[in-house]
């Protein structure tokens, strides 16, 4: 037994000891929850990094806030990525067919033994969406582009083939986003806002069969939502997280600012439901089926 114990008291290992300047010294402790933080290459460069895997079927992307994505292409084609301004990525699709599907998937961090409290610098601050400034489809053919909860679009997608595009889905469409198809677009999904500003547009060569917007649909000056024929001609089935339907469903408001336009060249064939209000300072044109447009919060002019 130690001398301290024999003397009836424990060792004074936690006794007060003043610092060199006469002030109390802070007690040093090691917290069991302390995390090790590592600086990633993406944080150092502040640029998108990308690597091609499996012969071009996957573009492995590290964005500027440390999030990691696997962008895969199936049913024919190759994909790669390039950095763009504004910390965005350009996706380049080659050899695609009318059946090709591009899917944008957030890659979760692999947890290995002994690393439960190790985090990459910026991992907690990541927004977990890939910011895309352009998707180049060199053949002009694609079936689906899927980033419903994983990607934001702020630039152009041009599908020059007249073959139908089955589905395009993004978390959000920011000003500058522009989608052009020569043929039908069966399903267009925006998990939150579809903001056609800064020259952005949605131009469908034939029919837009189902438009599903979780937030607001905004059309600013110089921007347009235009269909070459109809909206809601053919009902669409459930596709992943999309509920399916015909016509349109906007969870928030429709705002058409001065100089913006919403143009259905032929007919609104099915219900286009706006859960909020519709503000029209620009142009809305629906030659036939305008009674199918219904705004719960009213129409403001």
C-alpha cells in the first residue's frame, strides 16, 4: 500500500497548481469523442477532381467540399467529368444510346476499424449534392439522367435525338439551367425549386408528359418553359421516387416574371396543379385545355 493511502489520503494528482504567471493552469483532458481531422486534396485544390473507373462506365468525382460521387452510365456509353468555374462539374457522355441511363450517386464513407472518429476536412460541411454546370451528350441520345436528391443543375443539357427521353431528375435547377429535347420528355422531376433564370429554359420539342416540382417553378426575364405540342398527353408510371402522373404538380408557387414565358404550343391535356399561387407578370399561353390549369392560391396578374 502506498504512503498516501497509509496516511489516510489519496495522492494529490488533481490538486490546484498555479501557472507560471500566477494564474490557474487549465487542466488537460483527452476526450474520448475527440475526432481526427484530415485535409483532403479536394480542400487544398478547391477544384473538382475526377477519375474514370471500369473502362469509363463510372466517373469518380470528389467535389470541393469533400463529397464523393460515383456517376455511372448503363445500357451503353462512357462518361467522364471535368472541372468548371463556380466549383461545378461538366459531365461528358460518349457513345450513349436511346436506352442509356446516367445516375449520380453520393458515395458514403467506408468505415474501417479504428477510424470511427476520423473525418475528412469539410465532410460535416458538405452539402451532399454535386453541382453540375453542363452535361454534354455527344451522340444526342439518352434515356434517363438521375440525380433526384444528389445533383443540382445550373447549365445546359441538349438532347438532339428525336427519341423520347424517359426521365430527367435533379435535386434543384438553379438559374442558368437549360434543358432542350428534340422529341418527347416523359418525366421531369425537381425535388425542390425549378428556377429558370439567367437565360435558362426548358424547351421540349414535342410533348412534356409529366412535370413534378417539389418547390417553386420560377421563370425569369429572357427564360421560357415551352413545349412543341402538349403537356400531359400520356400518363407516366411511378419511376423511383417520382409518384407518376400526367400533366403537372408544383408543390409551391409558379412565378412568371416580366419577360418570362410559359408556352404550350397545342394543348394542356391533363391537370396541372399548383399548390400555391400563380403570379403572371410575363406571358402564359395555353391555346387548348387552359381549364386544366388550377392554382389553389389563385392567379395574380
